[in-house]
C-alpha cells in the first residue's frame, strides 16, 4: 500500500517523484487527455477532430459529450464508458474513451453526483481513472454541494492504491480551499504542478482568454509525468489538458 501525502507548492517536503523506485525500463507510457467539451458546443466536428489528433490512450470528455463523441472513430477508441449522474442535467454526462479494454470497477459517490472508477491496462500496466465534473459554485447552495463533492472525492481517493489518474473539470483552482484540502490529504498531485508550469488557466468567457485553472489531471505517486500542456478546444469555453506519463508494469 503506497499512500504518499500530496502537496501544493512547498506545503510538504515529501517527494512525489518515484523514478528510483519505479525505473523507466519497467514502465509503460500513457497519454491522458481531459476535456470539458461544452454541452452547447457548435463546432462539434472540429472539436472531435482536434481531440482525435491528440492520440490519447485514455480520452475523458465531460459535459454532454455525446455530441462530440459521435464524431470520434470507434476504430480508434473501441472501449467506451458513458456515465450520467442525472438524466435531467446534460452537464453531468461523462464519457471515457480508451484504446484498451475499460471496466467500471466502482462508483465514487460525491453528494448528489457520482463518478465512475474505471480500470484499464496499457502495455501490461494497470491504471485506475476517475473522471470528474463537480458542481459549479455559482450560488451559495451550489458552493455547499461543490465543497461536499470534493470532500467525498477525497475520502474515496484515500482508500485507493496503485497508479491512479483523477481528471476532469473540478470547477476549482488549486488554491481554492476544498481543492487545497484534497491535494493536501490525498496521494495526488497536479500534472501541471509537477512540470513546474505554475498557473496555467483552462477556462475563460467563450474560451477566448482563459483566466482560471479549473481543469486538472491529478496523479498518484506511482505515476511519473513527462509532459503536461493545455490546448484550446474548438467551440468550448474550456481548454483541454494533455498529460504524458509513465506507469509501472508491476508494483
């Protein structure tokens, strides 16, 4: 069982780098792309083409993603899990597309929303993925729900061992208190932070000028991040996050 407390900036001194414990010769490369594609996206074909060109091993789409998903070839992503927390809320739909077999191995219950716990194996390396889309804390009552969702996610993540990626639209920057608690007390770090990229905004009005970093790829200590970047997604007010990483073939 490997549970290493995560850190934001210099809050903790525990290293999140396991290059010595898990050498590269016994690791598999994985690319994860996470994108909020916007339920009212009017450039679906362009967005789908752009996301397809990124050639991810695991592609996470949130917010009414069926309109984008239909333009992404089944031949490239034959394994798909479609999850919807609420039938009357288009914004809760999550799609996870994978090149390798994908299995729903559990459910993360976060207040009134749920997020699937998914398992896959890439080049002999097992990987768990939790796609996330939390409530946007616009109103006072929404903020309470948002805080509870992130608190529930923290409690679930603390029970999981092995290589784990938690990604999606958290509607939170790394400095928002509920997100800071998640990273302080769960064995997770931001892929962007590990690359020492600092503030990389992913959301802005109409997606033209991003001002807030709300979308994240978080990884457990077993995961070594090689590269992380944010790219504009056609028709969405969010930019997608692309993370290249390696995971151990055996623990």
